[in-house]
C-alpha cells in the first residue's frame, strides 16, 4: 500500500450539510475499496487563486490515506463525475512528504491540546506565582555582575 494525499475543492454554493455529505461520500468510497484514512482536514471556505467555473471561492478538504494504486483511478473518476467538485489533486507521498505530514499533524494536535482562555482572568489564574523579592534580588545580582 502506498501513502497518498488528496486535496479537493467543492463548489461554494453547497450548504455545510451538503459539503460534509460530499466529503463522507469520498471517504466511504476509499474505505470500501480497502484504503485506510490517516488524516482528514477541512480547510473551510477559501478564496481561489483564479476563478474556476465563474466561482472565486470553494470548500477545501485534505485527505491523507493509504491505498492500492488501483483505488486512485476509481476515486478520480468519481471526482470527475461529481459536479460538486471543482478541482482535485492527488499526490503519492514519498518518505520526505510523509515525514513532513506527520510533523504537521503532531504540531496541529499540540495546538489543540494547548489551553484556551476565554478571558484574561482565566489566563491569570494559570500563571505561576512570582515572588517580588526574589525577582528584585535576581536583578540586583545580575547588575552587580556587570
């Protein structure tokens, strides 16, 4: 099995439910053909670099998966048949792009694990207590050394 990465753009006139349903359709097609989905990222509604079919925005989705090469043909045929898909690009990952993708996923998961504060009070509650006398003595000792 090879590692692949597919980015596809869906038309912007779809509702959220329709967009998610289209993504699920392609994920199901992959899993039915024996592929294992490694990662899915929904990049949301983004501006296109140039108009495609008189549309200037589209819903971007990234799928990373492991599959046999024959699965790619079936997936791309379905992309071409589905009028909701504006563009798609499938890339076979080499060892360097696979390593980079793993780093990107781990960085993304670290950001999600980081605490999010809703207010300044919440952020201040987590800050460690600082002893003013200790800070003053540290600063004085550094000044004496200079």
